[in-house]
């Protein structure tokens, strides 16, 4: 596992957040409400922040001054993405890479999701349909729940 950023974030209570790329209409609103609620706590959200809903949650958390752990399905960034640079400089971001591959792939994203969930104390899922790739992950983890 490769790390870049504030490694102390791993010592805090971590809540994994997952949302499908294809979610039902109510998922975005529920996820945004959850993001505002979690932003009032000391808990750290860990996620790939890859799907549109996950990115919306990330935007809320960063705007609220929260710290986050971003898990990657690829090698660490050579250059910090612009929208994360200020939070990274403030010590509010940690990047984790589980594989040293330069390109993301389906298998890398699956590995990232399972390892992200393993690091977390709790796992939260935005609503998704039964055909989602997240279904197996959700139904396998005893510490998970849907919004």
C-alpha cells in the first residue's frame, strides 16, 4: 500500500462510502444529506470518490472543512488533482494506492473497494439496484448499511 498525504487520518474512525455509477434518483439527495451530517462529526470518510455521487459527497466534505481518505484503483497521483490541492496542503487528505498500476481497471476498482471497506469501522452505501457491482460487497459485509 502506497500513501501520500496525512497518514494520521488512518488512526481516526473511518467510514467507507460507496455509491454506484448508476443509482436510483433518490440516491444523490440521500447521499448529500448524509455528507452534511457526517461533516458535523470527527469521523473520516474513506472512498474512491469515483462515481458522480461519491464526487458530490467529496465536494460537500471538502467545502465543510473535513478530512478525507481517497483510495485509488491505480498508482498514486504524480500531481495532486487541482480540486484536492488546497485540502492536501492543509493536511486534510490522504491518498492510498493498493496497486502500482498506472491505469484503472475493473479488477483494480473491485480490489480498491474491498480493501477500502476492510480499513473502515463502518461501511455506508448510497441506494443502488440489485444488479450493481456493489451488491456483493454490501451483502457480504456485516458492518455495512444503506442510506
